[in-house]
C-alpha cells in the first residue's frame, strides 16, 4: 500500500511559509540542492528541473502530488497550470476550476480520496502542502520528511494547521548540512 508522505520545508519555529506565503527566507545551500536533486528530484518544479538538466530524471519516491489551493496558486499566478507535470497532480479546492485536463481537482471528501489513492499501485503520494490540508489529513499521514532550515520566521503558515489532535511520530533517520539545515524522517509511531 502506498504511503502519504508530508515532505515539507519549515523554519525552526514551525512555519512552512510567511504570512503572505513567502518562502524566500529559506536559504537553500548548494549541498542541500545537490542532495534534493539526487534524492528527491521529483519534488522540484518542472521549470527548475529543466534548468538543472533534470527534466528526464526518474521519480525516486513519489508519482502523485497532493496540494491545497494556497500551494498551487503561485504557479497559476505566473501562468503555469501544471508545475509538476512529471507527477500526477491533485489539488484540493472547493473553488478551483481545473485549468488543465490532466490536473485533478478534489472538491469533496479529501480523506476518502487519499484513501483511494493509497490503495492504488504506484509510488508514494507527496503531500506538498499546505498546513491546513496537512491538518485535515493528519490521521492519513504515514511519514513526514521535515526539511528544517536554520531560520526563525516569527509567524506565518504553520506546518500543521488544524484541531488539537496529537499524533505520535518517531524519527527514523536524519541528514545534516553544513549550513545548519537538517532533514529528518519520521514515521507514524
């Protein structure tokens, strides 16, 4: 069975973006970018993959991407309807009209849709964001890959935004970078 994996970058104080969806305060070192290109190339948007010579790189972990409208909107704001065409893209939104026939929009029960996706054959499902979607899907998240950047945001969009519902995870691995960034894998305890 496929897993739902929340692979996300965060500040030390638990924000995945600033109050206005800013992410430019996450400094990406050369070593971390190289690591992402080698280990998680499918998590780079297509335009970025092309500029790095990775347009045809195989997906290492994920073949499906799940994101909320707030995560998807920056792409459409610059005229991109499928930022990750190398993945099956699923956007959760009650208002979005699919701008591309290959893009799936989930309007109804997202938990049920995730369960359907998990029961299908294939690689794991990347929960890309945002925090509200992660909060609504917390019982379905099987693994978290947390990229912690050595910066404090002060406020913004939290990693998980939802009702108080503690869920135990345990660390299984980590890798540290010379700039202070740390990637930690957690699986449901």
